[in-house]
């Protein structure tokens, strides 16, 4: 069983997997009023700040998803993995197979104060997900939620727990407005650290997608003064940033674009294998259909971002990961078409000569050839005016002229040969290429 399959096995079979969001029935007004009455008495007593986590927090049942790392490099890794899978269920709740006994009920779990033991166990977590009432009913749903959130430190530990995070996600999916506010109030107290955590980042992503927009925007705002470079290049944090960009209105994350307008920040993020995808997602969202909301604001931010990308185009296009950002600019439609051919703001020269002979930059050239051919052949996603087609034709001719001039040097490298092959393919379809002798 792969690590991902093993993780997925902790999720109740009738719950969402791979980003599919569970839609719980909308609670009626009576339920909301009941929830307010239930939570109002104790929510003000919840600690206003997250206490410092101690090493012995939750004792033996404190588990982290990091313990699931399947590494055979050292024996200690395997030992940690085996220990993390050890059952934390109380003896009275276990059947002969080590699972949850069929006659166990949520009321018994609460009566025996075993909620945490269940939430931090593989089988117990599945049991809670399956049995947790989807709608606030003034009874068992409300009581479980209250116990999970009444201690903020414990709630955040469950978010970080390799099993508990799945039950927290289930709670978020089924939460009403009052409950969503409480969840948000807890998460914002340690937002940055939660985004970097392998388990908790899942809770944050679901909260951003599931909570009401004004509450999810509060979560995003908590990152305004955070280290966005670290978040963007982190294997967990980058997913949170992308979720914010793809889910929330641009007014909730314009600070991300402003951060990328700094050259040092932009280059640091673009040159990372995770960060380059964050910048691509930003470009995609900002250049969406002009008929969608906030287009003028998005276009303004896009122009700001493109100034930095254009200014650093040569450096970005020649980097192992940042070249994907430049390719994205070249091939992305909508508002991005305006920025495809902007020359360097200082030298007024394009970067063709550099890209032709660079290990990664040549991919950008190949992408440009494909896009020009698609436009000339009338295969673009939208109808092009004759003036636009002429512009693509001129760019293809410019690339051909540069390749012809450097053909002998290009033939020495596999990357150069790929450019020549791409240009030959374009010649077959557009009948614009010079005689074959110019390339061989």
C-alpha cells in the first residue's frame, strides 16, 4: 500500500477524497439558534491565545503525520512509523480484530471521555467521521463539537494529528455559521505554523474552501505579514497559498501579488519547484475571462506582476523551474496575450539569443513556435484578427531568422536540435520555413 493510499484509508469511505467537497444539509434557523445558545456560554472563556505546546502534549496519543514518512534509510524511521500506527482506543471499545466494537456509540465515547483517543486512532477516527451528525441538532453533534474546540491548544493539536486532522475536516464540512466562526478564531492564532504542517495544511485548505467568504478571508489576512517566500516554496504551504488564490476574491489576496512585485521575492519563489506553481496560479487567476468579477482590479495587479517578470525574463527563462513561469506567460490566453511580446524595459531587446542555447530556456522557444503556428493555422481558442495573425507570423519569422543564423551551433546540442525540429514541423504546416539546406 502506498503512503497516499494508506492516508486515504483513514478517511471514512463515504466522505470526500481528492478535493471533492461534502455538501451537508443546510441547518434550519432553529438549529442555528440552538447552536448559539449552546456555544455562547463558554466560547468567551476559550483562551485568547494559543498556549505554548509542550513536548508531552497529549502524552502517548499525540501523533503527527510526519511519523508516516516511509523511509528505509534508518531503523529509527521504521520504529517511529510503527509506533505511530499503534492503536490508542480504550480497551472497552476494541473488538476481537482490533477495530471499534459494533455496539459502541458516540454517547459512550463522550460518557467515557474517550473522544481524543478515538480521534487519534486510525479506526476510531473513521468511526467518528461516519457517526458524526451532519447537522447541528442541539444534541450529540453540538456536544462533540464543543468538546473538540473548548480547549484551543487541544483543537490545534488535532489539526496537526495524522488521524485527528481528518475528523477536524469532517467537523468543518458539517459546521454551521456559529461553528465556522469558532473554527476560524482558533485557526488564526497559529495560521503560519499550521500552513507548514503536513496534516494541518489540509484543514486550512478545506477551511478556506468551506467557510463563509468573510471568515475564510480572515484566515488569508493572517498571512499578510508572514514570510510568503517560505510559504510559497514549502511543500505544504504552497498548496495553501494556491487554494487562497483559486478560491477567494482577489481583494483577499492582493497582498500576495504586491509581495511578488519585489524582484528578490519573485525570483526566489519562481526558481523553486513548488514556488513556480504558485506564481503560475497567480497569473492564471489574474488573467481569467474579462467578463468575470473584479476584472479591472485583476488587470491592474497583473500589469504590476508582469513588470517584474518582464524585467527578469532572461534570468527566469534560463532557470530549471522559473522557465515554466515564462512558458505560462507565453501560452496563457485572455489578458496575458497583451504581455507576450513586451521587450526588456531597459535594453529594448528580446532574450532569444540567450534562450536558444540555454538548457531550460529552449523550452520557452519551442512553446513560442507552437503558439505562433497555432495562431497562423487558425487553431487558436478564439478568433484572431488579421493584424494579430500578422504579429504571430512576424514572430515566427524572427525566430526562424535567429535559428538560421545560429544553426551550426544549435546542431551541437540536443536542445538546439529540438528547436530545429520544432521549426521544421512548423514549416510543414505553415509553408513559411526556408529550404531544408538552411538547417542541415
